[in-house]
C-alpha cells in the first residue's frame, strides 16, 4: 500500500502526500514533533524505530494544524483525534480458503451496523448471522463504514476511508464479522462513497489538491480525478478499494452514486478501479455493484461469453418504483412517471430499466439507455432500501403497513424473479421501525442539516413540519434500531424463508449461463405475464394480478410445473393479488 504506516526492519515508516507544503512534522503522542523528510513528488517520510502497534500520531502542517492520517486504519477518538497504528496482519483467519460465491447465488441483505442490533457493533452483528443464514441470505451489504464525525451517521459523510468507524468497534472486529459470515457461506459487500467527502473532518484540501472546480456534484466541487495532481488522488481511492478486498477479504462493493463521479481522463476512474480490484482479487469471486441515477447500461456490459467486463450489476430503482406504486398507490414526485399499468413492471422485470432513453416528465429530459440485451442478473431488485425509506418525510417503512396480501404479492414477485433480490434489514419479519436520516455534526452543521431536510421533504404529501424527526437528535438514531423481540411473533418470516428456499432450489440453478435479451412481457390493467428463457432449456413464467379486483389473465397459462401460487382463480379470472410462478420446457 502506498498510503498509511508501513512496517519495516528499521521501525514504522510514517508517510504523507502533502504536495501543497514543503515541510511537515510527525507528532507521536507523548513525544515532541519531529520533522519529516521531503522525498519528492509531494511525499514526506519519517521512520520511527521505537514506535509500535497502538501508537497514536498526527501530522502537523507548517501553520500548526494537526491532522489525522488520511489513510488512518483506526481513529479511536473520532475524525479530529489522533490516528492509531494498527497491524491487521495479526488477525488469524478461520476461513483462509474462502473464494466467495457465484453471483447468481446472491440474496443480498442491506444492513446498517449501528441499527442492526441494539449494541450497534460488529461483534453484536456476528450473533445474528445464524438468523440470516437460516433465512436464505447469501450476502451482506454493509452501509458505509468510513470514519465519520460524531456518534451516529448513515455513513455517507465519511472522511477517512481506510478506517472503519470506531463507534462500531476496531478494524479487527470487522474482520471477525467478515470471517464469521464466510463460515456461514455468506459473502460481504461494502458500500463505498467515492463521489464526495463529508463536510466535517476532511483535512485533505489543506495539504493536497483533492477537489477541482472543473466538475460539480450535488455536494460541491468534484473530486480531482483528472486534473493536476490527480494521479495520486486516483491511487488513494483505488488502493482503498484494494485494501478492503485484500486486508478484510471482502467479496465486493456497492459504489454509491457513480453518476456523480466526474472524470475526463483517458481511462475513467470507474474503469480503472474495476480493473485493478479484479486483478487484486485473483481467482476469488468479487462482485461490483453500482448505484447509477442515469441508468447507463454501458457499465454493465458482458463479453461474448456472457462474462462481466466491468461491473456486475446495478441497483434497479425502476423495479422498486413500480412495485411501490402497486403496493401503496402513491404517485407523487417521480412515482407518477411509473404509474398507470402493470406494463411498466413487466418491462422492468423483463428488460431491466423502465426508461431506456425515453423522455421522463419528472426530470424534464430523457433517462437511461437500452438494457434489454443484458441478463436479468445485471440488475438488483428490492422493495425497500435505506434511500427509499429514509428519504420519506418520517422515514417510515410504508410497505410494513400494507395489507398482508399486498405485501406478500410484491415480495413473491421480486424474491423469485431472475434479477438478484435485496432485502433491507428487518424486512423479513415485517419490522416497522423507521429508518430516518440521522447524523451528528457540530451545532452549526446540525442546524444546516435540519433546515435542508425540512426544505427537501416539505415537497412530499402528508408532510408536517411538527412531525419531522430531527435528523441530529439521538432519539432519531435510537428509533431506527431493529427490535429483535418482534422476530418471534412475526407472521411474515416463514413466508420469506419459504420464498428464498424455493429461489435457491428452483430459480438459482437456471441463472448461470442464462441468455440475455429473450424475455417478453404482456400486460392489461393490473394483470401481467412475463416469460424468461433461462439455462437448461427452461422457461420461467410469471402470471400475476396486482390489483384489488379480479382480472382476466393476459396470456394462456403454460403447461409447465407450478412452483408457487399465491391467490387463485375467480371464474376464469385471476383473483386479486394473485402471483403464480411456473417452470416449463423452452
């Protein structure tokens, strides 16, 4: 690794890339500052013979500003405190032969470490892994861990990307969580944020050209991935991804908002990152997921053998939107562009994106690119995630309050479809705890966040400023913690286990090597039929009525084997909220 402390025969080498300064000092706790040696290209080095694991240190700039190591492995006193030397090679892996799982086997479970358990720690999460294994989960997707300011955060305001936040435990504790997941056959993905840095505790601009005014993002100037000094900024980010893959043996990433990563280099950062990460992973199964508001299918291309070129899959918001409208009837904001008939759901299930270059009224512009040529496994579908819950005025899980037959119908659609399913923590037992946005800055930033959220959410129907949760209050964070005592009385859990068991037995074996671009759909009103040609010369068929009234089927039900039925027939029509899955010969 280029960044962070390095262990050698002569002691520990401390290093900082600070091209904006000719001199930098190293300050070890309990010792006087010592000058670092300028070794060229903006680098400053200092080897300390008597420093060891656990030593705490800062770098001191010429103006006296004391800063943490930007590649700190551990921050025991938060973002403004000293960095601590950690030797992660001391951890003894129990699953050293783990090579990961093929992508088609993924059932993803998104979790926030701080809210997943009452304790909110890596160690406490380990104790719940048996539940997830029994449920049928094969991959954890952990929300961002990079050290963030304060006591609680969603994680998207991180500023020290090499340090797991100390509120969750030590880096070795996260290693133990990954190890324990692998023991149970569960992969671990990490949500990483390479499009911006948080507003508090980011000292890098004081000594390096981190930002550029050539690109703009929703958070301000873009990160400098293509201007003067960008080579080392790019390396800092790419090595960060490699660090998580090699040191923590992660199985992949979810890359936040890649549409906001602006780069005019000959090789875009995303391309370089995907290439370097896959090279570092060797023969392990490593899967790279994007969130992309632009619905640009170019990042998801496969080669002539159907193998992934760059990124494995994308979060498919389009599936969420049409299923959300189906279950709730809400059509405000962008939901209005997905309302009207079941055909939009059919297109999302059969082809990936609903908008594939067509004009989207909410945006006032076209959105998306063609996606029907991609396999269904290039898309991840869900009916809940942190954004779709947390960006509601009250952070409420609206689907948890839907009628039981409605909730079961939408779950049966997305958990058995060929796209890769993703659950949000607690969904499997119908958890009703909200997941509102929360953060913990200083009072000045807290007030700006409160005002900004109030203005943003005031556009939503049913908004009441008096009811809005204060995103900076400890009670808001506490309200988001799962109540595991409700698990035993859940009427939904068995249904989810049944669906996921069926998925692993009957659907997953048909996904490896499945062709692309050969799914068709038909719809009329609330009735829908979708047909996929998958592997082993098999067709997977969906017949559904996603409405409160009986409806005639839109196509003749095939003669294949029915593997799942919810609801039934009503005088030749499909009863309300009927979902039927079957498998037949191609």
